[in-house]
C-alpha cells in the first residue's frame, strides 16, 4: 500500500507555566511540513478567564479529565480527517502521555520533548538533594500564599496550589498515585502499548536522562524510540530546556520523521 497521504495532527501541551506564544515557532515549523498543530492553552494563562488563587484552585484531575479531552475534541471537530498525536514539553509531555494511556484508542501516538518524570532520584548528586528539598517546600509555599507564585520565584508562573502539590508529590514519590485523579494512572501507563517518541536535549539540566528513563520504565509495553540532540544540532540556541523553542527546526525535523514513520507503517500494514 502507498503511504497515507493525509498527515497526522499534533495536539501540543506546553510546559508548566508556559503559554501559547512561546510554542508558535514550533507549531509553524510543523505546519510548514504539512501537519495540523493545535497548541493547548493551560487554564490560568493567556486568554483563560481563570487565575490561580485561594478561591480558584485546580490540579491534575481538572487538566486530565476536562481541559485536555475538551481541547482534543475541539481539534478533532475542526480536522476530523486527521489521526491525532498528543505531545508536550516538560510537564505537558507527562500529561500527554497520561492522557494517551487513559484513552489509548483515540491517540495515534505520544510525543515527548524535553520531558521526563521529575523524581528527585532521577537527578545526579548533589542536585538531587536540592530537587527533593524544593519538592518539599513547594506545597508549603502554595498553602501559605494560596497559590504558587512562580512568577516571583523564578520557576514556572502563577500556578494553582493543588497543581503544584500534585507535581511535587510525583517528584517526591516517583509515581502518579494522586488522590485527586479518580483513575489508576500508574496502571494505565503500565498497560499502554502505543508509540512513544521522546526527544532529549543533552544540555537540559531540568530533564536529565534518568527522568526520561523513569517514564520509559513506567510504560514497559509501549513502543519507545528515543533520540538525543546536542549543541551541534542548533545554530544559534543552546541545547537546553527552553532554548529549542527559539530554534525549533531541528526538533520539528525529528518529529516529522517520527510521525510520518508511524503513519506510513500503519498504512502499509
């Protein structure tokens, strides 16, 4: 059979505290290659009417069970002929993989860029100790202030208290057993058999190789393919957690090969 002529669609989840705008270059690079790309806007950012506060709180449950499925449904309604991948940067990649594992029949594959499980043991010493301390302090700050003031602390943005408690708990424990999520996320990950494509950046101090391996270990039945890009792949930017967003072409080229490869294999099968 000939390769499927209809390119896939990518539903893209930004990193924690990152809005739509910094992801537009990456989206445009893929659109120029014929893909449909929809960028998710997190609640509490950009045009969202919500802002995190003591009275306005949310966590992984609202994102996984409401926001992401609703956004994907709208994307499918606009482009019903596409087979949709879900992908993300950093926390967006984690949540995208969790969604794929929870609804595997509706997702063509999961794409991770600079994304891994932030368990403190995934980091080298002595940085691991600092990560653990941060994971212990974050919930206390959020409880005291009523939200997490990342815009003032230099990590993430103004985030909901429960969202940061969920994130910090995963970082401390290394699993996704969260009281706020009504389904067994770890069991869903263990059962997931779909394609997972992970791109690691060699200079990424926030997502070391061990963090990517944590996600691979959590999904033992998935079809994994991992690639690493270093400084030599970029002409102007660093190979770090956020630098690639300013020069997304090398990442977009890898993503194109991955998405087309899975699509063509299925068409031929």
